[in-house]
C-alpha cells in the first residue's frame, strides 16, 4: 500500500488542481491513502477537499499551533507516524502529477533502498495565470501548449525546463541525468525508518534538503529519477511574502529559525540560523518588506483566499 502525504500551508488554491490530477491515477483507491496535512493553514483546505476530493482515499489532518509558517518537516514526520502504507510518498499541493506517477513510484520504491524522485516543470506566474486555458484535466501534458509561443531563451521556457536541461535551455543544454530534489519523493517505509529515520524538526525553509541529501548518501541509497513521469509545479509566492506579512514569527530574514522550537537534539539551541547564517537573527528590512509585498496582486490573481 502507498501512503502519500501532501503538506498544506496557504496553498489550498493549488491543491484543488492537484486533487483533480490525482483522480486520474491508475492505482486502485484500495491500494493507497492520501494524507492531507493542514499545518494550521489560513485558507480553506477542508473546503477544497470537499469540493475536489470526491473519490480519493483522503485522510484529512489539521495541526493547530501558533508558530505560523514553519516549513514541512513537522508535517512529514506527522504523516509518517500516521501512515499505514509500506511505501511513503511526500509532495506538496502545488505539484500536479501525471496519471501513472503513483503506481510507478510505488513499484520503484517498494522493497528497495531507492530514493525515488519525480521531477517537475516549473510554471512562472505568467504561465500560472493561463493554466486553465488548456484542458489539463483531460491530459495534464496539455500544459506544455502554454509554452509553445515562447522562444527557448525566454525565462518562461528556462524556468519550465530547468529541472530537465542544463541551464534550462532545451536547445543548447544537455539533458540532466539526476534530479534528487526533496519535493516529490517515494521510499520504502521500513527501510527508510531503519536507515534514515524521521526528519529533524528544523521548522524552517530549506534545511531538510541538505540533511536528506547527506543522510541518504551515507546510507548508500540509490537515487532514481522518474524522468518519464514529469510533473508540473504550479507557481506560488515565495516565502518572503508571508514573512513580510508577519506570518513567520520564528524565522530570520533568510527563512531560518532563531531558536530550537521543538528542543530537537539535531537542531542547534539557537535555531537553524546558527547552521546557515552565522547566528544572524535579523528580520527583514523595511525595503525588503516593501519589495516582497509587491507580490500581493499576483497572490490574489493566482487564487489564494483566506478562509
């Protein structure tokens, strides 16, 4: 059985499309569970599930806390503790998956020491605003049509192809041989917990990626990229936007914690800012806040609404 986890925080407007793509998976609903972990999101995750989740084996979990934005490590660990499958898969609400992604990921991870990743095409805000102009429900790869009018050296094309071609240049860059990003991942649960274990409670932006990279290399995992299962990563605002709104009270201006919020022995006493920023606990400057808040119209246009 596959246990897939989606960690949600202020991304339910993107979750709506992702749920629709999960309805097209060629895996029986008896063979997987979908844990949607709502990390005290400020939008209506439950309402989106009620509208778009029919027919999916959803188990909804709401985590109430007062930490604000805190990354994904807590939610992933919670999902691991509450999963029943022999294969774990985690992703985020903005990643739209092709029809046989789950079954291929499951078969590639089960019983093996594989770190299975699904690479995704990145959508710029410009492409995101056009996404519903094509029939992605009928065929998710219709999203490719939105790029047809752009030259290959245009930023929309480069961002779209960055995970697949060197420098994002489909015309002159060679195909990448490795992805390895900790975004859409599948692993055998028993092997993972025995050799890797759960994530440290970093509760920040980005510390999980280098941690998981180092741990799996030392544990001699084989990285497997499912290039033929290419997904689509919807645009969402950068974390600095939420930080500028005061939604991350425990982070410095770089998105790292300023204290060990869960008293985790793997996290420095002064937080992850001691790992990455020489202990810098400074907040965003007024000019940085002003700049980040210029994204407000795009956030609204791409569908975010507070509950």
